[in-house]
C-alpha cells in the first residue's frame, strides 16, 4: 500500500515530538509499504527544526518521505500565531497532490489537531483513497474540559463540526485512548469502524541506552553513583496547564520533612516551564533541578540514573476515556516504578502493577507515594519496574502495534475496493 500520514506536528527521533506518526510510519515502511509523512515545519515541541527551502520541502527519513509544509513560528502553545499556522497548514495540504508523490491507498490524519481531516478528505476522494482518523486527544472535549472554553464558542463549534464530520466520513477511526469509542460513537461513529491502537515504545531505545554516556548529559547522575538521595524524574513538555506543578509542590513537602529526594524536571518549554521554575524558587525547593531537553536517543540513558519516575494529569472527567502518555512508556521501558497522579480510567500503571496511582492535583498524596517508593525495599521496587517493562515489551512495542494498525488500514482499503461506503 501507499500510505500518507498527515499531521501538523509529525516529528521524528531527530526533530522531537510528536513521535506517533513517525514510529507508525517507520514500521509501515519496514513492512514494505510506501509512506509519505506530511508535517508542518514548526512545532514548539521540536528540538531541531527541519531545513526548509520553500512552501514544500521533501526529505527522505528512515525509509519514509517527509514533506515539510512551511508554517509560521510561534512563541508558545497559547500563541494565536499557532492557530493561524493550523489554518495555513490546512490550506496548503491540498498542494501536496501536485508534488508527484505515490498515489495513496490510504490517508491517515493524526491528531490532536483535527482540522487537516477536512482537506485530507478531499484528497482521499480525489485519489479514491481510504480516510483514516488517528485520534490522540479528543477535541473539542479536551479544550472545553481542560482549557475552559465554552461549548458555544465559535472555535469550539467549528472543532465539533470537524469531529462529527470525521465520525461520519472516515473509513476507520483509530485512537490511542482505550475508552474513546464511548465518546466517538456518541458523535455518530459506527463501532465497526473503530480501532484502539495505543502509543508504545521502540524496543531499539533500550539497546541505544547501553551506549549512552549518561554522565555527559547536563545534570544527569551516572547509574553507578550513589549519593544517598532518591532521584525521581518528570520528563516531557511543560505546557501552560502545568500538570507537573503537583510534583514541584510535592518536592517542597518532602524537603520540609527532611527526606533526601531530588526531583529532576526534563523537557522542552511549551509555555509553562518558567511558571514551574518560579514556583520552585518561591517555595525554596532546592531539591528541584530543571534540565534542558535532550535527544530522544539519550532518554533511556538519563532515566537509567533515576530511582522512580513521575507522570500526571489534571483532574477531569475527560480521563474516563483513558490516557496514553508517551512518558509512561519511556519510564516502563527503563524499568522504573511510576507514580501517576491522575483519575484516568484503566491506566497502564494500575493494569500492570508497575507503580502507585494517586489522586490528581494533590501534592500531599504525590509526596506520600514518592516517599513510599523511597522507603521501599530496593528489590521490591526493582520488581515493580520489571513488571512494567515486561508488560510493555509483551504488548506495547511499535512493531506489534503497527501490525494491528496496518490490519485496520488494509481492511478499510479492501472494503473500499469492494464498493464505496455510503
């Protein structure tokens, strides 16, 4: 098959997040399919920007052809220029058809930004391709539940129209959220066109970790070094919602108790990192260290120097549909126990027994869980991490997940060949 993947923020291990289109596209290519990834040229989560020479720049990357669509840079995730970039990306997606690319059998539109699905639907109709909607976050529900937008806001109404259009028009809807069908079916999706495909890990990342010089990463602690402290890490982008705030405040609580736990915050600023740093200074939390982002290839090496890892969400009914946080999979691959601060239903930490789950936005509960891990027998803690790693490698590697994704795409293509869906 010829598969196009369209996402305004389709990064790579070279460029940075968002990784989902890259990993699935790479596995599709390894399975013998021709893959084209269409991405915007700028994301606040990129650590390295692609080199562009015009409106459309083509690049071969790990067996795939990337098409970078020129979009404007913006300051943070809340910058209005970011929204303008979405509009420009959508306007320019149609021009990809004139680049002489292989005629697609399927066009996959990967969210969280759903708007490119509309021009992609026109391309799918033009080429007789199947349209696949790959949902990572539920929009506009995430915007109203977490962003405080009114359902009557014109932007929200537009976004709702796009989601409803996707549920009616897409030949297949794939989601990283295990319980997303409950919501999507309420918007008109036929359950027979839904497929759950989680985020996951690249098993090669574990092999690369063995070659990483952890001591060369600023602020990292070599595995062999034991300084008497318990080291925990929160890794990921720091958005304006600042879900990591609970762990900064938990760090201060533990500091006041005189418990030797050092908190490492690693990642790229998405608009919220200065506020976290200011809060740590205000509290006098000198057991908190902030690190600049590191290459994807160095992540497992960094995590190897940690004793436990941290993840969280805001408190919201949104998470009854589940979560699929990339950082959790990275932690589990490293064999580290996880403290998850969330009210998510069916979370992977609870399912695999690889850590402790506490109520969201509760620094006291987070501090208690971290202290529990710190006081736990090291062998028991290592067993907890081992359970997570084994479950991850058994079910959540990208080669295995991509096979499931491909099966769904192939079925949609085969249905299309037998006759158009009404």
